[in-house]
């Protein structure tokens, strides 16, 4: 176990040297944070984010929390 703040330091790499197929996450553009936070605050009931994609190298099982989504 280690503090969460150490994780980025443990996994440092140069993206230019890494094949695109092996890139799991792009580097956070901290300059975009003010615009993102304003978007969320200005649209508290209807903001939409891009799709989240996960890459898992191994067996995975999906367990839904409900059989149906909320009523329309």
C-alpha cells in the first residue's frame, strides 16, 4: 500500500516513447480544469461527459446494480 499521491510518480513514462496501443490514459491537461468545472457548475442538472472507456487485461464480470434504469 502507498499514498495515492505517489502513484503518478511511480508510473512515470514518456508518452512519445510508448506505442499508441499501450497508452491507457492520456495526461491530464490541467489548463482545461477551469472550463470543465465551470461547465459542471453552470449545468448542474444536465451536464454530459464523454464516454469513459476501460481497458482490462484479464477476466471481468459485470454485475448491474439494477435490472432497469430510472423511468424516463
